[in-house]
C-alpha cells in the first residue's frame, strides 16, 4: 500500500513543480494577468475586449518601447466567464512578477476576487460593470468600476428616455420594462431602477431572462401583455440578438428598446438582422476605426500580421474599442504612477495610486489619439468610477451611428446611495473607512 | 484522501486502517507545510468539496441504486442555508450552521426523494432534475436567500470554530480536510452497517429486498436524506472554504453532471471511488490546460487551447470507461494485486 503514498507524494510534487514553473522575473516589466474568455456563450465579448486590450498593450510596446521603457507583458487564462475557472486562473497567474492590475470582465469573477486582491494589494478593474458600491474608494481601495458603474448607466438610460419624452417630468405615468440577464451582472441594477421609478413616477416591471438567454418567448409575451412605452435591454452575449428577434416576433417596436452598455455591440445587432434596425443603445466609447489610436493599431499591428483579432472586420467594433479604451486607462494609470514612484516596475499598490490619480481631460484624451472615442475620466481616491460620460448610438442595419451628445449621468443623485451601500458593506465586513492620507501612501 | 482498504486485499500484512491513517498523516502534517497557495486554492479545496459531494452521491446512486441529477441543487441548498443560518441566527456557532445546512439539504432531499417510491431508473433521474431546476429558480427568484444583495451574490463569512480562525489557504484546507474526514468516516461506517446492506439490497433487487423484510420505503428515503446531508455540507465547503462567494448560477446542471461523472469514473458503490473520480476531474483538466499553454501557448490563443483540452479530456474519459468500466477503484485494486503478486514472488 505504500505505492499509494508514493503516488500521492509524486502527485503533490508534480503539482508543486507546475506551480513553480512560472516565467522568470525580468527587470522593468509590468505584467497583465488576463482572465480572458474566447469560448463559450460570451466569446464575442471576450475576444473583442481582450483583443482590443492586447492590441493596445502591443501598440505601446511596439511604437513606444513600453511605458517610459518599462515593457508590458501579459498572459491569458481561459475562464469561459465561469467563477471557478476565474479563481483558478487568478491563483495560477498571481505570483508572476510585476502584476499591474486584474481585468476579468466578469462580475461573478470580480466578486470572488475582491477579498483576494485586497489582501494582495493589486487593483481590480471592472470597466463599465462591476459592483456599484465599489465606486466608493473609502471602502474598496483596490476595486475600480472605471468610466461607468451600473447605477450611472441606469441613470444615463433613464435620462435619455426622459429626453425623448421631453423631460424628466414627462416620465410620470410612463411604463418601463427592464429585461435583465439572470446573472450577478444582470441583477446589479434592480434596486436603482426601483428607486428611479419611485422618484420620477414611472411604472416599472423587471423581468429576468435565465442565463444564457437563448429562449425568451415567455418573457416577450409578458411584455406584449404589459404594453410598456420602453423596454430596457440589460443583456449579455447571445441574449441580445434573441431579445431583438423575439421583440420583432411579438411586434414590439425596436426603436423603443434601449440597450445597456453590454447590449450595444455589433455582435448583438448583426445576428438579429432586420429586427435590429433602429435599435438604440448606450455606450461609453464610440465604435468605428476612424480614431487616430485605432488607425495606429491597424498600421502598426494588423498590417504586420501582429493584431490579436482573427476577424479583421471586427477592428473598431464596440468591444474592440472598449478593449482599447481599457488599455488606455490601464497604461495611463501606470504612466501617472511612474511619475511619482519612478520609471520602473511598479507594485500593485503603486499602480493603485496611479488609478486613483487617473485624470484624463478631453485635451489629454485627444493627445492619446482617442478624441471622440471616449470623453474623459476623472478618478480620485474616493471616486473610483471617474465620472465617465455616455452617448447613445443607433443601429442602421450595418453600423452604429451616434445619436446624442456626451451625456453626464446624475452623479449627485447616485453618490449618497452608493456611499450608503458601501458603508453597510464596511460595517458587515468590519472595514474601517480609508482616509485620503492613507490613500496617498503606497507601499512597495 | 481516505483510502479504505478493500476487504479482498490480497496482502494481509498491512492492517486495513493503516493506509488511510498514513494518508491523513501526510495530508495533515506534511501537505500544509510544503503546499503552495495554488495547490490549496485551485486543486485541493475544490477536490475536497467535490470528493465529499461524490461520497454523498455514491451513497444514493452507488449503494442504494437511485440515480440523481440534482446534486448541484443540494450543494446550493447547503451553501445558501449555511449562509442564512449564520446570518440570521444570532450567536449560532459556525459548526451549528453547517449541521443545520446539512439538515436543510436532507429535508429537501427527502421531499425530492418521494418520487423514488414510484419511479425507477431514468424516470427517477428526470424527476430529480426537478430538484435541480426548482432550487436554482427559488434561490434566484427570492432575493431573501441572498439577503437582498443587489447582484444575488453572497459573501462567505470567515471560518472560525471555537475561537480558532481558519484563515488563509492552509486554514481553509485544514478545515475542509477535517470535515471531509469526519463525514467520510461516518459514510464508511454507514455503508458497512445494516442500513448500508439494506441500501445494496434495494439496489440489487427491490422485490427480493421487500420479501426478506427490508423496509424499502424507509431505506430509500434514508438514502436520499443522508446523501443530501453530505452533499449539502460539501456545498458549504464549496462556498465558504473554496470560492468564498456564491451565486445560484454556480450550481447549475453541469455541476450535477460533474458529480455524477466523478462517481461513475471513480467507481460506483465505493467510498474511495469518489476521491479517485474527483481527483481525476479536478486535476486532469488543469494539468491539460497547463500543459497546453506551456507547450502551445505561443502558437494558439487560449480559446483554441481550451477547446482542444475538452476534446482530449472527453477522449480520455471514454478511454478510461472502455478499459475499466468499473471505475478507477477497480483499476487501482488490479494494479495493487499485481504488484502484491510480483512482490510476493520476490
């Protein structure tokens, strides 16, 4: 029977050697562990976003030789948007040297990582999604729902619908249905819609579509019976085209469906065909390849066969551009932190300091070649969202056209709600609120 | 972890209790000091939780012959019940929450076990699917279960028993190991008791069992209750010790199938089988993924690699089942017998 013990030891040894067999440390490199997903029901989002992110990192390396000479490195682990796999990849990649920040692009995985990255003191970026109250940097020092947290998105959508109706006061008596994805991401906005419905006096019904959402007959029949003025589509992946097609089937007008920030891509509209024509969705970054930074990515990478997207027609698509914007924000956070701490490999906590000073005004955004791609960002130690602006785009059957100005969500309305929720979390977890002095100090 | 010596062991020099004790010695005294956090967080913690779930399902399916596709539902009941007991009952120690969670899972198990009195085989499997879908639906639908958390995700509380905090990867590993050891020992005692023999009698021939005086109804419900209890506790380990966060979607049908595959591949009607099966299903995909990205990571992107790993994993499992339809346990026994024969000749 000792063979079994030997086997056991061998297995442990094998496990250990696997865990140790990581790339060796190099001087002056900053590493991005990528919990990406290129297969499964959300592959379109994953390939586009991580493709854009990697393209931008690659551009910085190829064109500028890194950030002030510090090369950017990365490696990927497939998560399929599943929490267990996300945790496994986190454990696998976290010991690589020079980790800058985590970008899992999954609310479920992000939730599972909050305790872990807070202990590791490494930033966790959840651009355009995530846990809303992590906006409060006093309670969540290392979590950054950059550009647009779910509550701001909700406020932006409600304000847009109000503008179509001729003002917030005209929302009274209107009926709104929110069709949401049955996941942590989808449910995140349930309370804020209820709150806004009470505040503005519109009638509200929120309907869940179970993950992954390829069957929606029942939900749309309910919607037909309810006869709402608008349907907000808070979908993800395959759920979106199915929603648009089912809406057409039950005869709901597509120009009264407003998509949220994860229902706004070409991959959502194209499969729905005719049914998507006239569909409007919110976005933080415009689509299209006419922006200087996207042009440079094409010139530097794709023309030399180094681009990350397999399908070149997706260059400049919504997800690809979001990945590029995410790349800009991550790289600029490192650049800002380097100004303070030196042009070398930074610790996670130093990069956190960089994110907390990530202030890109429209002029700086233009200098980065991203004018019109996104508006601006203004992250501070206690506001981890950074007051991103939104715009609305309409699908004409072939591409998205911007149909609104850059709109500011109602931050002053949302901030007290966010603070209350964050403080409740702090009380439950026994977290002491951070002060600006503590935020200013970064550890090595 | 806990290899139980086979009754048919060809070597009588080693007493039956020795291998599991040695193994536990290694698991308690050596592994905590040499393991990396990756070993604990990504391999051993899911392995322990899934092994325990396998032990639970094996009692129901392997020993009592009742096929169930609802294991993930009982995992979910355990996880959410422990969370709610812990949250809502003031002053209840964690161990109390865990036991109550197991009991809650057992109660749900009995309810969904009632159809087994009339249904058999595939029909029963389909009716346990109802448990799978109902529980997931209820946990998503009623936000009370997740304490009205906006996104339906719950945060696991810190593990501490009698003032001892089980923090960090090693602490949570030792906590899981202790729970798994205790319950596995109880399961082992159970299957070699009169109740265990009743399970087997019901599985092998229900009519014959009834004639010789086995209370079939009681036996089936007992199997459902005990199995669900163990799976419920496994759910607590999954949620509190391994992931430390839970959403209902994490307990989907795939997880039920995974647990069923664990006992089929490991060996039905065998306590050890659950551990073998869980080891294979936890470690093999990771090993393949590591190997794949190590060898081909520069050539293909992670999506292509992941797809090819699935093909390889599926092929390997088919191969295992063709070569050894009785599971890894009997493969292991054969290897052991052969090696004993070889050593005996020397």
